[in-house]
C-alpha cells in the first residue's frame, strides 16, 4: 500500500485538559494481523528544542507512513517552553501522561508492543519515556503505567548535561530545566536519559553527520555509554543527512528506522 492511501482518518484524542494535551491516533486500515490480533504501536514525539512554535505536524508524514505499514501511530503534543505549564516539570509530565493513556486509546492496540520514536528534543523525550521505570519516587513521570519495548532517537538530545554545556539551541536545555546543570543538578539527574542508563530495552540512535543543530557526538557518546551499561544500542550514522533529513520518509534514515521497527514489532 502506498503510504497514506486508504487509511482511516486520524483521530485527535485529549489526554488532559490543556489544548495541547492531545495526540493524533493514526490506525492502519483493516483488521490487525497475526497471532496477537492487535496493532503494534509507535508513540511519536516531535522536536523543536522543547519550545513553543513547533508542533506534532512535523511527525504527521511519518505517522501516516507507519499506519500504511500496519503499525498504529500515536503522534503526541505537549506543553512546551514558552507556554504556561511548559518546561520543568510540565513538558515531562505531559509526555508521560500521553504514554500512559495508550492502553485506553483503542482496543486494537497491543500494549506489549509499543516503541517510542522521537526527533531532536523529541528524541530526548522518547528515550526518557523508556527510562521512566528508573525514576525515583515523586519525580515527574515516575511509576509508569506503560513501559515501551524499544526506543528510537532521531538526532536526539540524549545527554542534557552535555547539551547544556555545548549551548545547544541557544540554551534550550537550560530553558527546559530552569537552570544550568550546576544550579539544578537534581533536575538533570531525572530528566537526562544518559543519567538514567541502563534503560533495559533495545535502542536505535539515528544521526546525520551533517547535523549542525544537534551534533552526532550526542548519539555516539550515548550509544557507547548505553552499551557499557549493558543495554543494546544500535547507532546508524548517515553521511549525507542533516538534522531534518532523518524525519523525511524517503530518506535512508527513515528506512533504517522502519527496518529496525519491523524486526522488533
């Protein structure tokens, strides 16, 4: 089936009271196939350095592509820096709530086959969603109701401390957490995926070597640390890809993601 053809229309579903506490659920056509009789599901998390102005429409083409391949896609929105309630801790609380609502979205979703996929700042959030079981009590997002079976980071910010020190996004990490690593170390400790290793699930990190917004060193260092901690972490570097090529449905970076998902879902 060509991507997006003859698919049911996406449904916008609220997971909270704020206008941006919503997501779009993209379902495949027909009925689930296989012994499980339920759709594997991907939670898509958009980027934009956690700031208001970018939204989930960035991931809509990928959501439709996944649905055309028999994978349900839950393309989530969340409160961002620049909005009331965005940043610390609201942004983290929102994506956690959006993940936890998956079992209630649709009877045909297989909650045992859920992978988080995110781009840029969304890559950070996708990794963090898979790390929530490692969070201390009373931390934002602790006690998850749903645990992903895998995670994909597309040009993600996987180490917030390193990102803050490098000044990524003109201070985007500091804006998200409300200070420098030395000012609010406890926030970085529970918000940075690199600080929460091992995640205990397979991980794929896809990065373009021409990325001038989030350096490939973020994914290289994180993949090495994840492996050292005992995790399975695959790293795919694309020599001709920039920061946004990795979310183009026709780019080899997306093909690598789809192949990885097929092997695990």
